[in-house]
């Protein structure tokens, strides 16, 4: 190994201190996607890019709203059960209407 490319001992010490300070108090507490960062199934951390998490939550909430409305609940009851404003329920229903019916699976011939 060529010694010219090895860091000087004092530089190694500074690097070791920097690395140990950065990770000394880190705890793998995970998030709502996974209980542990090291076991997370997502390709990108939700903490690095929060927008997809917000979009996913809204889609899940909208699906729940549609499910409850199809079950026959009134908009104000759906809002109360989910802890959202009634206006949120109407917006979700409008988005679903604009998106159109879900695509049916292709039938084999």
C-alpha cells in the first residue's frame, strides 16, 4: 500500500472524533413506516423526502373516506370518525370523482 495516500495520524484522530460525535446519540427509533431505520422497506427515507409520506397519508385517508361513504355514512359522520373537517371529506370525494372509476383488471381471453 502506498503510504503517500494514507491520512496523517492527527487527521485520523480528527476524523474519528467527528464520526463519533455525529453518531454518539443516534437511536434507531424508526418512523411510522417501520419500527427501525435498519429494517425499513422504503427505498428512500421519509425524513429525507417528506412529501411522499404526506401524499401517501392523504391517499390512505381518502380511501377510508370513500369506504365509509359507500357504507352509507353521512359526510359529517365520516368527518367526525376520522377527526377531519367535513370540507376535507367533500374534497376527497371530489378528487375521487375527478380521478374516475378504478381500472378493472384485464380479462384473459
